[in-house]
């Protein structure tokens, strides 16, 4: 376990606020350094020895409309050090801060209290890295081989485990970049057809986009595939495979008060005509509850289209029949289907009856699946490797956003892995 006393903490903060942040962060670190630009970051980095450890935290400034995050986003630090682990810190309300991130068009990321920095590093939930590792991360590794296929799964358990038997993995050729291990393999009997695979440090769009971007820039795969599990709409069944026709986010937009034509806030009334006091609402046990009446305007430009339809369409029916003839499906007891339809990408786990129909299908009525990583991966393919890598994202239904079932999760992971196998071995991706 890495001890925090060996870590140099870099705090992206203003000079006037830094003393207060330093007090809140405590004295459990080797050093605490204020940075506010790429230049100041590099100046502090230069003073460290190659094997000294570094971690960066960013003061949010939530009372100033998250100006800390916005200043950090334009500082150039992440562009220079692409895989740098970063923690956002604030004493503000995390839900409100995430609302502000959505409002400002900034990808959502967890926000921690100051005291969480110590525990996250001690428990290695967030990784510190050495100066030498950090300097390697921003550039392509010398003699890094290119690969025909890149594969990402959101989880090691079930999802990555399901794809492992379909390829020959070469542990001795695994590539470690900083704290991330890339697994190298090839098709059974076809050593020249090489695969690079990785699992993000955490689920969600942000971590998946980071690992996808790094994979594209380091290894230049021709195709980037994502296999795994998802939540399905009412017309899907457990194990059904959803090949994403297009991918969209439905939580990107603008939150505002509901107003009438004269721009006055709209009040709600009970059946007796009395105005509802939002500060005096309770459940039947007498616990006070808080509600917020808001208008959310979705930005519809957050949509990415699949580009390989002409290759996959003629093969889908045949692949479905082959998967349905496997022992895995026969033991399950009912055949699966393959849907070539839109997939929604969420920033949160959904466990609410009716949410899919009310909030997701209202954006695109053809949508049949929702998950948490696809948009980040597809978006990375627009920019990484000069836009040359084509994405293929497919996931299998493990629940209906409310019916959680571990057995169904394992079955879904396996049907998705079988679809991956056929795409690659059958020459569907030319």
C-alpha cells in the first residue's frame, strides 16, 4: 500500500484560496503544492526526482459556477499528461455541482470532500504516479506495436472474464503504462491477428473515454470494440444483444426553473387549492423530503452514428442462429435476439420503474438499451488515432433497469462475448 506521506499533492487552486485548501487537506502528505497553470505544474514537477509520487486535486469553486473546473479544463495539463488521475474537491453539494457540470457541458466526475483525498489515496481508489511514469504517458511509447483490434469492457468480473476464452492471451507480452495494464493476445490459430484489451479504472463515460483515448493513441487499432451488459427496454429479453445503431447522451443539456410566459416561476397547489410549501413535505413515516421542480432541455447534438452497417447487416441473422445453437443459450432455456437500434448512455445507474420509457425513449422512440460507457468510447474514436479507428459497440441485456439478476448478468456477458467472437473470427470486420 502506498503511504500518503510519500505523495506530493498538487492542488489546482488560486493563490488566495490555497492556504485554506492546504489547511483542510492536512499534513499527511510529503508536500502540498499550489498550481494554476501548465507552467506552474511543470515547474513543481521539475523539482521532483524521477521516482517521487504525484497526485493532482482540483478545487471546484462551486460558489463561482465551478470556475475551478473550467480553469483546469483550459489549462492544458490533461492534454500534456493524458492519463493523470485527478480528484475534484469541494465542500459543496455534489448533486448541485454535477448539475452545474451538465449545465456547462463538462463531463460528470465524482466530487470528493477534502478529507476523502487522504482515504482515497491510502485505499488506492485513486492512483498516485511517479514522475517518470507521468512523463511517459503523454507520448506514444517507443516501439509500441499496432493492433488490429482493441477491446474494452467496463468490468473485469463477468464482462472481461466472458471474452477471455475466445482468444489466446500472452501474459508475458502485457504492456503496462503507468498504473494501467493492457492485455495482449491474438486469435486462436492466427498469431498475426493481434488484440489489445483493457478495463477502465471505474465504470462510466469519463474513465472509458480516458482509457479509449490512451489505447487509440498508443496502439492505433483498426477497430475498437466494446462488449458487456446493459439495461433493456420492455421489448427486449435477458441475453438479447444490442448492436448500437447510434449512441446518444440524454442527460446533457440545461436545467432551469419552470416559468410561465411572463417568466414567473410556476407554483404547485394541492387539491384544496392551497399553495404547496416545498419546505414542509413529509413521507408517511414523517420523514421530511425535498423535491425540486425543474425544466431540463436536452442538447440533441450529442449523437454518434455507427459507420459499419453495410458490413454487419448481412451477418446478423446468421450470427444470431449460431449463438442460439450454443450450449450457453440452450441451458438458459430461451433464444436470444439481436437488435440493431439506438443505445442511450447514462451518467448514473438507473433503478426506477418507468424511467426508460419516460426519459430515454422520449429522446428517440427506437431506443432499446441504456448503459454508462458507450458515448465516451465512441467519442474518443472521433479524435484519437486521427479519427482512423472505427467503433463497434454492442452489449447484452442483463436487466430492465429495475429487474436486477446476477444470473442474467453472467448470461448476458456471455452472449455479448459470443457476438464479439463472431465479428472477429468470421471476418465481418474487413
